[in-house]
């Protein structure tokens, strides 16, 4: 797959994840807007959606935004940041599933986008098994 396509997909997935995390966090901060009763988090360490919303916006949305901006600007650390953001998304989903004890199609979607980020990052780093590497002109 051409590097430009990998980069474009990585930017698109990161932007989608960042916007979704911020939107979801804002939704959690707006009582009743997402149709989630607080009884869903009964028995967890949270008594309201305030801290989950802050974590979703700042940690998940923030790492996604930073990784996406770094890739757009072609920063050397961009692949590392994308991997951190993708792994952060996966951890968020695992923890959310553990706390809620139930599954939503959104869990599957965001697990897939986090996994896709990691796969695209491996592609950009040329470490995927069977990846076709372009011939180097100096050889």
C-alpha cells in the first residue's frame, strides 16, 4: 500500500476518533442527551459521568488529536503518537466493557478503529509481515 494512502487513512482514523471522543465526552456531560442513566455505572468507582467524560475528552480525544496533528505535520514522533493513541483507544474500550458489563456496537466500532490505527502505524513503519518495501536506489 502506498505510504501516502497509509498516512491519509491514519489521519482520517485519528481525526474520526478525536472528534468522536470529544463529542462523546460532551454528550456525557449533557444530562440525558445520550440516554444513559447513571444506574449503568452503579457499583463502579464513578458516581456520575463527569470523570469518564473528562477522561474521554482529554486523554482519549487529546491523544488522538495530538497524533493526528503530528501526522499531518509529518513529525518524526507521529508513528509513536499514533500507536499510543490507538492503544489508548483499545484500553478505553476494555475498561469501559469491564465497568459497564455490557456490549454496544460502538464498542466494536471503536475497538476496530483503535486496532486499525495500530495496523496503519505498523504499515508506515514497514514492519508488517509480508509488506512490500520499495527498492532502495542506493543498493
